[in-house]
C-alpha cells in the first residue's frame, strides 16, 4: 500500500520541465485534477485508519421479561402525555434541555470533517485551487503560540478571533480561512471554534493526500484576555537559532522543526500577507516530500526584487524558499533530517503525523486520554 501510494504521489508531481511550459499561475490548477485521477485509481487509501472506541452517550437500558413491552407502552404513553404538557408550557426550556443533553460522538465530528472536505472541493476557485493550505496555516498559527514554561497560548481558546491576536503581522491573511469555516460553525454550533480550526487542519492535510492525523476534541473557546502577545510565531527572515528558540519554547527539537517545515510543500507566500511571494513546490495542493527534495536538488539564488530577501530556483525562477527554509539545510544538525525526508516519503509522513498531532494538542487541558484519539476517514475512503 505504501509503495502504491508513493508511485501515485510521484505521478502527481509536476517536473520542472512540464512546469516551464505552463503559464505561471495556470499550472496551479492541475493539482485538483490530478487529485481526481489519484482518487479514481487509488481509492481506499486510508482504509486502514483506526477508530478509537467512542463512548456511547446515554445507552438505552434494555427492558427484560415477557411483560416488558406492556410496561414500556404504559411508560411511553405517560411520557408522551406528560412531555407534551411540559413542552407546551416551557418551549424555551425544552430547547435548552435538548441542547444541553447533546453529547457529540465520533460520528458527529466525522460529519463536520466531511462538511469541511466537501467545502474544500466546492471552493476550488481560491488561490491554487484549494483552501487546504491556508486552513493548515490557521491550525498551526492557533497552536504555535504555545509557551511551555508559562503554559499559555496553544490551540485552546481560538483567541485569533479577536483583534489583538488576529491583527498580528504573522496572522495576515488568515481571515480567509476563518471566514471559510464560518458556515460550518453555523451549521454545527455545538463545536467550539478551537476544535473546529484544528479539525479543519487535520481534514485539509488528509484531503491533500497527507497522512492521517489522529485527533481528539476538548478545546474550549476563550475571551480576548487570553490573546497571546505578538512575536511568538517564527520570523521567516531569520536563521536556525531563531527557529530553535521559537520551536524550543513550544517543546520541539531539531528533528521536529525539520519535520514540521515539510508543510511548506503546501501553499504559497502572498505579497499582501507576508510580503514574500510564490510557492515552494510545483504541486502546492498535494502533500509530498517535495519541499525537501527541491530544497536539496535545485540550485537556489537570492531573488533580485523590491520585496524581502527570499530565494528563487535558478531553473524555472518560479519557486521560492524563505531564509528559514535555507537555514535547515545550512545547519549541520538539521540537514541530516532534510536528507532523510527527501529520500523517504513514508518516513516524512510518519514523523509529520506524529509532530503535527503534538503541535495541534499544545496547551489543551484534555479530559480524555491519549488512547481516545480518533482517525477520520477521508472522503475517498468513505466512497470506495
Ligand atoms: C519554520 C518556521 C516557519 C516560518 C518562518 C513560516 C513562514 C511562512 C510564511 C512567511 C508563509 C507565507 C504566508 C503568506 O504570505 O501567505 C507561510 C505559509 C505557510 N506555512 Fe509556514 N512557516 C513556518 C512553519 C510552518 C509550519 C510548522 C507549518 C505547518 C505545520 C506551516 C504551514 C504553512 C502553510 C501551509 C503555508 C501556506 C499558506 C497559504 O498558502 O496560504 N508553516 N509560512
């Protein structure tokens, strides 16, 4: 299965030569098309996803004995009569009671996952053909504010909804992702924004053919007094010591920094957001290890332009790398991990899933154990 996936994935990669023949922005539309092909050929990709046992809320007790149905009938008639009276007298209280007794289970979260996945397919007019990358960035920026010493920040709270944090320079452009999710929140008011944003990150990664990211709910929304101070997210113009300081504060080591950076296989930089410009790979809506391969295999030079310092590939001049991306191959301790992931997509997927899971759980006071995580099925796996 792993081999089949690797073959399929390499088929999806556009080579730099095929890319050269395509208009700069037009190539970006090929990925969803390729994705359809991938789906038809390799359905059931996530078939072996494991489902952790879901606790059944309020199990219905079974009636026993031969006269049970008579007692049941009498009880039901009584309940309907009494219930109707109670409801007509207290309609608002009734609605409140229904809301309060709703305990969402795995199936409810899978339904929200499906709604996000379908919205991703429907809105292919955005950017490179998918909101997926910007949803991943939203989930990461919600989580990446965590400080392990003060135990502040992290994916609990969804405090980026408020101006003090939403207006941080690093969060420029993420309103697009938050707005994209708003109809899904409206249709499922029981889910918190903070659980929804992380679920959307998980969904986007899986639907863009990345690995399964196990998930558990438990985040609550907080008010603006929990907004984190500016400066907790990485500055792309810096080097490896900055990365170590920022990711070390979250509790991550060198290997994990490199594994997380592979997310830059997805999406692009926007001049009106970060000031940088362009995608890292030729298939920005499909997760692959191409970020590492291109970082090592292409020749990179500093781009001559008015914008901030960024690298450009010498062959097609259409790809970019940030100074922080360059830093991970210049650093002697980080580079071996780049080499490992460039060679082995399965190793990248395994480590990426493990580290993203940790990232997305930073700062959350879960009441469920680590053995209670769920793995969602992709839309493909459900239709195969
Ligand atoms: C290593 C430190 C990192 C730096 C300095 C950095 C910096 C940036 C910058 C400058 C952009 C462009 C934003 C724009 O103009 O739209 C970007 C985009 C992105 N980043 Fe990072 N990032 C880092 C780590 C990560 C991590 C850990 C993840 C996820 C696990 C991630 C996921 C993404 C994605 C998916 C995009 C594309 C967004 C889009 O297409 O709209 N980044 N990043």
